[in-house]
């Protein structure tokens, strides 16, 4: 028969493990959907770029409120697609200098590779 102190420690340890597993399970269950955001970085009017950045800021705010999770952001232009290492903040998106030409084929390719992605285009 084990020592009563050992049984108590084992019971407490198993309780904390179960509590942690249950917390992780609820976190996964209650988290919102994951989305990929495709941003067209081709040149556009500065007012239109601010509008696009505001749309991204709204998505980012939903992420901070745990309504959704931004899985990745893809910048698309005629130079190709770029995936930053981390999800950028709205200020980082606002500070970008849009350049190049719009390439519908690149946007279509990024959308095909990421079905259900949210696409942010200038002028929308």
C-alpha cells in the first residue's frame, strides 16, 4: 500500500493534468475559424490603400477578440507572392508601399492554393 502522501501527490498531479487538457480542449473548441488573408500589394491611390489597411485592421481586431484566427497573410503583386514569417500588425500593413501592377493570375493562384481565403484588393 503506497504512502498516503504519494497518493495525494499522484491525485493532485492527475487532477492538474486533466484540468490542463480540458482547458486546451475548450480553447480549441471555442476558438473561431482560421483564415488566410491575401493582400493585393499592387499600386493604388493612398486613400484606397488606407481603406484596404482598415479592412485588414478589422480582421486583426477580430483575431484579438478571438472571433477568428489569421493563419497567414500573403502579399501578392506582379512580382509574385510573399508570405511574411509572422502575421503583421495593422500598422505594418499601413506602412507598406504598394507598388507594381495588379496580376489577377497571381491572385487567382494564391486563392486556389488557399480556398476560402479573404482577399483584400485596392478599391473594394
